[in-house]
C-alpha cells in the first residue's frame, strides 16, 4: 500500500510538487504519467527517502489493518519493504553481477541459501546468467538496467517503485515487463513513473494478465 498526503516540494520560489495526495491499495499497479519536468522524479525521491518534502508525508506498506511506515519518521522500516529502480542507476563497477546481488541481499539480511536461489532466478529471468561472474564495468547500459531490476526484486519487496523502466532496455526485455508483476504471495504494489503512455499500457496489460492467472 502507498499513502501520500499533501506532498509538496519547493526549491526556493519553484514549486516542483504541489499538494499531491493519493492512496494505492496493496497489490495494485499505478502508472504515474506526465511529461518530462512534471515533478515525477522529485515525487519518487521523496517516496524513497532521498529527498525531504517541504510538507506532507508518504507512508509505505501496511494494509489489511496494518499501518504503513512513514518514510520520514520511520525510514529504516519503510526502506526495508521497498524496491527502487531509478532512472539513472548507480552500480559498483568493480563487482560482478553475482557479487552485486549478494551485496544487496546482505543489506536486506536475506539468508544465504535463499539469496543464492533468488539471485540465480533473477539473473536467469533477465538473461544475465552467462555474465553473472563478469565485472559490471563490462556490462552494456541495457545489461546494467536489467541488473538494477534484479537487485530491486531480490528481497521481494512489498512496494516496487520504478522510474522510467524502459530506458536502455533491448526490445526483448522491454516486451517482458510482466516480471515486474511476478510478485510474492503477500502482493507487491507497483508504482511506475513514465512520460510514455505506451510504456504504461505495456505494464498495465502485463499486470492485468498476471492478476488473471
């Protein structure tokens, strides 16, 4: 579940986000559409705790009688349940793909055996298995984007927040966005930001297909 109330961000006299309020139920897909410069990335940075809002709040998780975690007042618990795919990801280039997933899994304290299983699964899903032991510095831009997606999913988050997911992806990967909806039984809420209606429709169709199966 995602709850946003009165979210506002000002940079001096510039109002980047103005009094945004919305509630997204647990397990739902939400497409956050708007042109470049509309404040989408600013909103997402406030949602994941990278930017402090001028006013308002964001609560993540919860549902079914459970309260969500306030990103500003309870940041550790809030961040533990989210996966984040930024528009411009940063990777440790001197690690291999496998090592990077091990590092991320360690941050979330995933048991070793389970982490190995999940890393293998997501590397296979994103066609990275044969490159898993190569240093990230040798990866193409599209491969790096896919590794970031795998890292965001490896701890099976309650809330997955995605900023412009198609940038740099090859057509085969771009047409397989249903992996973003292969959620664990508890149900992942997907918040996807994009300036492209076509991208939103692809993911929405995948979401509907997964929900029906």
